[in-house]
C-alpha cells in the first residue's frame, strides 16, 4: 500500500543558502507550513565546501603573506615559519560543524520541518523521499521549490582522471602536497591555486588561453595572470588538454604521486591534481524533466524572471538555474520568491509583493585571489558593444598600495593595485567597475551600492575622499584612460 502523502504549503528541496532563505522567509515571515528536504550537510555548498571554508583558507594563506611583509616594517620574523595545516583544517571543520547546527536551529525556530533524504518527483505536486535512515515517504504541496545547487565535474574520456580531486576534495586535504596542479581558468581554480602558492606549495595552472578569468574585464585578466606568474605560479598557457593521468604512488600529501601526460606529449609529475573545469546542476536523482520541467542546453533548469519553471507551481533558484552562481544571489532570489508567493496576501506583506523578483543586473562579486578582485557591471568590451565606442569613456589607474611603501622595488612590482571605471553617455553613468588590490572585497561591497543606484562619474567625484586609502582613487582622482601612463606607481593623483 502506498504511503499517504503529508501535505504542506511549500516544499523546498535543498537546504543550502537559497533554499534556506526561501524557506525561512515563507515560514518565519508569513507562517507558511514549510518542509525542507536536504540529502547532505545543512547549509549546502557555500557553508561546507564553498565560500565559507574557502575564505577561511584564504585568511590562513594571507597570514603567511603578512608574516613576510612584516620583515619590511622592522619585525624580526624568521623565514619559513612552520605551521600546522592539519590543525587549521581541524579548526575549520569545527567551525563549519557549528554553522551546520546554526542553520538547523534557525529552521527549528521558524517551524520548518527538516527531512533528511533524497527527493524524487512523483508528480508535479508530489515528492517522494528516500529517507536517510531508511524507507520512503511522500509529501505534497501546491508550491515546490528546487534549490538543489550544483556539483563539480571531472572530465570524461581522460584515462585516470579519477585520480584527481575536485573543489569538494580540496577541503578534505589534511597533508599538504609539495606540488599541485590546477586545471581550469575560472574563479575556483584562481582562488585555490592562489592559496596553495601563498603557503609554499609549488603550484601549476593549466589554462586553454593566455589568461584566466576570461569572463572578466581584460584589465583583470591580464593584470592578475601576470601577478600570479610573478608570484611563482607556473601557468601552462594555451594548453591542449591531457591524454592521461597515471597514478605512480598512492597516499596523502607528499606521498601521493601522479604523472600528467598532455596531448602534446609533455609530462609533469605532481602530488595532487585538482579539476576546476566547471559545475553541473544537482538534479540527476530528482529528475524534474519527468514532470515536464524544461532544461537549458547546458542542463540547468529553465526559469523566467520570477523563477517560474515551465511547470506551474514548480520554481527554481540558485546554481541549479545557472543564473549568476553566487550565494547572495540565491538567497536574494529565494527571499523574493517567497515574498511573491506568500507575502502578497499576508498581513505583514501586501499586494506590492505580487511582482517581487530579483534584479539580476549590476550584481557585485569578488574573487579571493592574491590580490583580491572586485567587479560589478559590464566589462569594457561588453559596454562598447552595448553602447558604441563613441558613448564610452574609461577611467583607469594603476599604482602601488601605501602598505608596500617599505618593500623593495622588485616586491612592489608584485603588488599591483588597479582600478577601472567604465562610463556611458554624456552624463557618464557608471556601467562597469573593476578593481584589483588589497581590500578590494570590502571596497566593492560599498561602491556596489552606488553603481546599483545608477551613480555617475560626477557623483563619485563629488564624494570627499578618505585619505590615505587606495579607494580614494575612485572618487575624483581617476584619469581618463589616455593618461594612464602618468598614474603608474603614484599613491594619490591630484
């Protein structure tokens, strides 16, 4: 006899950032009877194998860099200070476990029912769950949200590819390798390779072109690629791919040994290999196509501007849609969706929420590279295509952050700070902003608000600078691009 379905107002599949945001808004703000289904650890990719442990590891690597910088300020810091990476990982894991519990306490406080297991569509309104502790159960709701996120992929057709790890596996490393290779040119490869290089691991990057971060502004691509090479990372450009990966010795850290054989016949022996070649939507077992949910050519779930899929009552947010795959985007999209679905008819909401949706334009983002990158809006080529060359004016400067004033000249060259504003039209509306340098993540969060609000170059110029800071270069000191040669290595332009 089939189990009797339990009924809810809202079923959310996926307990990551987006799913949690949507569930908490629906249940906590509007009292919707909400079921949350999660097959893994609470918090999803961001909390467990993404943003949070990545930033902790970036901080760890930044301490290593700071110790080296301290010598130039007069601190008697010996070179090659030992560190305990295994202890750091243990501390990191403990913190992540605490965050898992925080998510669950928040769900419990807002009366969200949590079910552990794997969800499978039974019909457009019914979800069958293979329960983690055994057995099956069926749940039904008029509104179902898919927020299952994505997972890293490894290449197919390369013998031995399975000997490499992916970004999830990176956070399981306890013993550091002596030599590590990264395959990929996106932000995951750039961030993790930067971390490893900063803590003394011989680092190789294999990219198909001349630069990495190819979807970013050319300034970012060129400057950061050069910075990584200057910092000692061996970048294998225009790489033609691998013929095979051979396991020479099993083990962990320096004990593991792989031989990477390229299609060009070149070979390299490394202790670890990380594939950072992309991510795929986590929908294989869920099988939304079974009930008619359409997918894009890349396999993501197709949604409209309101996060509606092709099936009425089924919605999707976050990485599973392929839309700006960032944690804050998923959270904002989930909250907007729940505002629309439940807030428009609730006393604490109102009819104005009936059209609530996330605006996907001008979303600021950063790359926790070495140094950091911040970006919002259009790249220069994209702006020129959209508005025309005669409507674009670019302001650009490159200099050395004051922090490096005491460093030798050759080390200063390794620490570029570079800013670019892309302006359109007679009023010089800022349609793109791209920055590289220390503190860029914090700088971009603040300036992102201004760009989102439609700031013009004269609005930036009207703001009195905070001195001495790097960011003051953005408010009144930037020169038109034709004058960029005059700005190199100047701390302040007046």
